[in-house]
């Protein structure tokens, strides 16, 4: 007998399917204030794994973690006109505290360029203080009019890096390093999402930046999701805060800066890129639990064996969890783990014990196979590696199959409306064409070279615009 569907099928209603997964896999709930979210333990476990992987890469790049205040004097934002204009519609402003009206309103941080630059201006005195490479893990608030859990929430979690350098070239190269060696490496090799690396068009770049580098992922419905960005800030914020350093020749120079960030939006990207009609499919390198060992029945020998297997897998470096909750029916537990997307289940019952085997259920490609219990510590790493590669291959194949090369704006809109992306020469599109796309809710996701490289300028020869509908 076919099992009853737990989730709304993707093909029937993709947004409803997305919300079903968040609820059924126990990832998050809506918070009591519109646009906020409560991240449940399993969802937060996914975020923690993302943090660990990204934090290690950030530290390898030379940055150190710090923390800056949540509240920013409103006057700070006014120091950089383009920046405050870009964020004004999203600001949450505190006007009262301690039962009194504040002398100066405080903005709840939407991003920290301003508050961090106030510190940089004090910390940077000489070329010897550079480069200054700082990262913080924090929450930010951007008042969201159309909230969607993980994708667009009024409050979300993220990391934001901020750096100061002695030259434009050094800042440019560091922003590119974060873009490729931190973000792209993580998203491709851990999240298994074959992101496109590109340059934002002038109208889409970060408010106050001179260049924004982006990573765009194609979701299961063909829409784009901006997964992370790295910005060259030039000297705009340094000028606003007079952040200068004594150069080797004795002159006083403004620093050159970068900022870069990625957020809990990546959890949404994980769901929409890899999930299927049975739930999540979590890439093994990311998974908080790579293998769950399930006892099928309340049998002393079976319970002892699953605990023994769990210990052996842990000793082999596998993130394993033992599910010996035999008071809950086995079928219910198996479905719950499937919904959560744990890459592999090892199922053990009395008959398996007699045969010296366990049933291995693979979540990502599907299917089951018996495996000798003694062979599990050697077999499972191979399985996890195969399944990691499969998810990345499926992500790449979907993007390639749903991306069309076009020459007209009408064809670009048609491709995006049909559930895919289009590539169109930027020289044929331009700012006017970009405005025309917007009328049909289509945006330029990024600019790329014909060979997939990142253009050095907005008008570099051979530049293509990748366009699509986006979250």
C-alpha cells in the first residue's frame, strides 16, 4: 500500500510544500511579532553546522571574530547618504527607553557598516594597523513587508565581515577571496548548491558600495536565491567617519574597505534546492546527523547492537545518532527521519541480527540495501561521499537545463516566467532593459563573463546578464 503523502507535492504548490517542510521537519515556527521566527533545535542545528564551516573558512582568511552593539545612533546612518537611503524603508527605530524619550533615536542594526566604522576610526592610526579584518556573528533587523520563514524575516541571524586596507587593490582582492574561497567553497562543497558567481548590476549593488559580488543559487522551482554577497566599499564609509592611517611616506590616507555576509537564508536555500516530496535531503558534509541507527523492535539484543553500531560509527568519524525510542512505532520514526533529510538510516531488527546484517536506507538517491554490520564503518563514508556528489550534480544539471541563452528582453522574460533563468548580453539589456524586466518581476541576478568569469567592470566586453525571478 502506498503511504499517504505528508507534504503538499512540489508540482502542486511549491510555496505550500516549502512551508510544510518547515513545519513537519520541525525547523522553525512563526514568532509572535509578524515577520519573526522561532528556530527550532533541528533547524538551529543546521545553522550551527553552517556557522562552523563558514567560521573556519573566515578564520583561515585571517579575520577574527568580534561583537558590536545592536543599537546604532541614528545620526551615524546619516553620514553616508546612499547607505541610509538604501535602508530607510527597512529600519526599526527606538525612540523611548527607560520610560523616557531618547535624546537621539537609536536604529536597531540592519547591518553594521556604521557602528563598526566608528570603532575602525579609533583603532586605525598607522599602516601598521592594516589590514584590519573583523567578523561578527549577530542578528539584524530589517522590517520586512512580505515575510517568509528563513528567506525574508524581520529579524535574522548572519555573519558580517568588515575590513580596512591600505590600498584599493588589496581591498578588492580580499572581497574576491571571501567571495570565492569562503562562500563559494562552502556553498558548492558543503551545501552542494552549484551557485553562479557574478557581479551585481549597478542598480542591484549594496547601498554605499562601489561593487558587489554575489552568489546565486537556482532553487527547485527555477527561481533564484541570493545566497551571499561580498562588497567593495571603496572609501565611502572611511570618508564618512574620517578613517585615516599614516602611510609609510608620512601622508594621511583614507582606508579602503570591504564588507561581506551570509545568513539563515541559506537554510531556506538548502530546503528549496535539495528537498523533494518526502522532505529534506541534507548534504552529508553539512548534516548534523549523517547516519541514524534505528532499533526496529524493543528487543534487548537489538538495542544493544544499535548502540554498539552507533559507537562504532562515531569512532569512525561519522556523526551518528541512535534511535532506540521503541515506544514510538518504527514507521513513524522512519518517516520523521526521512522528513528531516538525514542522509542514511541503518535499521536493525531481530532478523537482521540473526543474519549479521542491517538494512541501509539512503535518503538522497532513495532505496535500501542489506549491509553486513561489521562492514558499516567502512561502507558508510563511501555512501556519504557518493550522495554528496549526487546532490551537487543534480543542482548543476537543474541549473544548466533551465538556463537559456537569449538575445531579446521578451525571450528573457519568457524564460524566467517559465521557471528558469536566461542569459542575455548586458550590452543588449542595459539599465533600460533592466527596468523593463522589473515590470514582469524579473531581475538581473548577476553579471558574468561569456566564459563564466566575473567581469572586472560593469561594461566589460562580452558581459552577460543572468536574469530570473527571485526570492
